[in-house]
């Protein structure tokens, strides 16, 4: 079958793609920014890619007409503009209209569990999208999931941050809210096995694991799996706004995402009874097993996708391509060069930078900058990195976004997503037998210029120390 896969750079889409290819489907990957799609050699030869922006209906003409099925995995939950409901509505309408002009017979939409009358804005928006998609000329199957547990998922990483960092938690009262978590590999199984199955057409199904748990129970069971002793107390005095700040400061989530998560956490998200799992031959795994499998992937450094690598985790509002040209005029620059002898060793060090490895010099200063960034509403350093030794275009790297990762060409280009009175780039490139390390800052107004001169003494020590460590002989 010819399958259109949207959201392929997202958490679920990255994991669904290789499954569809392995099952023999011809997959058309629909992306807004082609540079963010890292397929690898095996997949690159087996899929085709089209660029389209679902908020721009004219761009959807790039989607071919001869498709049999399509996955709609597009969400705007963390839109910085605050109007994610309107963005989701327009995206769904444009997608539906384009699908009506193709040969598609079956569309599958991954939504959230919405069987409660008092829906959060996030879940109400998902229901609106479902209604819009359901008005098309094709058959629609909607799978409604609650909390998804897997290495790199937003929900799992928040639970992980809370339990690993806090021996004692004073938490909001929404800890008593019930949910029915599901393992990410079970979500992928449901998505894949529904494709083309006419028994699922024009129906919606709640999908979840066998365990119905409160958020407190999820935290405590996670602690038991990890062999940790934790105490959790809930208090009624934390307002939704304070709860959002609590999540934001303790975990790696962005504030905008924390607000929407807290809004959703006030509502029970448990599954209605249905026979989909039996129909498709799927036996969802229990929550503790899902946590254990997630940690197996983490310990093996085999995380396939992470919510942090989505643009929703940072401050970029446009595609990577609009920032990849480092400006030359009206900027401050810190450029350093060092001779090198072993190119591969230097590249290995560069490709391991950030996260647990740190920045090779003055890590406490980097940590302080991350703390200040978090204090003023930025992303801070807690996003870390997805892989210990691999970097791809579009990845997050602490408070940087990877604009270009060309190991063969010896170039790594990062864009700052921290709070700044301007824009900043950090580049490493190898030319002949020299490593060039260049920091570029384009100030915004007088404050931007003052900021550069204020941090200039720190830059001297940090950047000088960093390139010395990178090029130091073993």
C-alpha cells in the first residue's frame, strides 16, 4: 500500500515509519522541514519525502494523489502563539480537503482519550480535529490514547524527572486523577494493525494498558521499578498556575507544555470498553513492564525518538533552514582556532558534547547559565541530548538546537534556544588540519549589545578552555 505518514519527525512518527517500511508499504513522508528528517541509509532508499505545511493549503499540492492510506499525527499542543486550538483546526481542515482530492480510502488519527464532559482545552481541541477529519470522503479510524510510556516520551520523561530527582514530593492534588497508561510499542502496534482493516473504519477506540492508576500510583510504581524509596504528599493549595511552575522548574518540560499538561491532568483519562485489542491480536503490557522496557532502551543508548527533539520543546518558531546561514554583519563573534592531529578523535569529542558529557570546560558556568535561563522562562539545560554519541540535524543539545550535523564534512552548527536579547550560533568545523570554533551573536537593540559585553569575560574563559580541551592530546 502507498501510505502517507505525517508527523514523521515527531515522537510517534519516527517509531512508526520503520515498522511500516518493514511490513512492505511504500511510505511517503510528509514534513514541513526536510532538513529535520534523518532517515539513515536503509530507510532513505525505501521512502519518498514531500515538504508541506498544513497551515498553507497551497503547499499540500506536493502530496501525491495515488495513496491508499494516511496517518494524521500532527499536533500543535505547545504552540508559542497560544492559539493552538485554531492552528489544529486549520491544519485538520486543510489536510481533510487535500485528502478528498486523492485516492485515499483510510485515514488513521491518533488522539487523546476524551470521554469526559469537562474536557481540557487540549482534549477539546483533539475532539474538534477528530470531527473535522471525520467529515472527509474516506474512512476514519481514531485511536484515543492517554499517557504514553516509552523512552523519550514527554509523560515518561516528566515522571522520570520527578522520581529520580525528588526523594520527597509535595505535589498538587491532581495526583489523585486516574489515567490508563499505555506502552509506546503497543501504540505502534495498534496504529500499524488498524491500517486497512475495515472493521475499524469510521469508528473510534480508546487504547490503554491493563492498569488504571492515579498519577501518584504511577510515580510510586516507577520508583519501585527503579529500586528507589520515595514519599509523596499532595496538597490542595497549589493552583494550576503554581502547578505549572512546579512542573516547569523540576522537570525538563517547557512552561507552555507544562500549562497544557496541568490543564489535562485535572481530568480522568480512562478507556471505555472495546474489543479492538482482541480484534487485532494485541495484549497491552502492564505499566511496570512498560517502564522497565523504557529503561532498557535508555541503558542501551537506543532511544529511537524523544519529545525534546520536537520544535515544541524549544523557542524556534520557524524551520531550521531559516537559521542555517550564520549572519556575518551586525554581529559579535568569538573565533578560535587550534591545530589538530587526529581528526576522528576530535570529531568524536565534538559529537559527544553536552548532556552528561558536559561542555568540556567551566561546566558550573554552563549550569549557572542554564539555571538563569530557566528562571526567566527559557529551556535551561535539562533537555540534555537523545543519544550519548550521535547527533542529528534537528536534535536538542541542552539549550541549543542542532541546525547541521555533518560528521563526514566535519561541521556541527548549533542555534541557541535560551532566553537572549538577540540570536546566537555556535559552530565547530574542521578545515584541513585545524579546528575552528566560532560563536556568533546578533544583538537585538541596546540591551543585546550590553549583554554581549557583560558576558565577554566569561566567554574568554569558557570558549578558550573548551577548544583547548577538545584538541588536547590524550
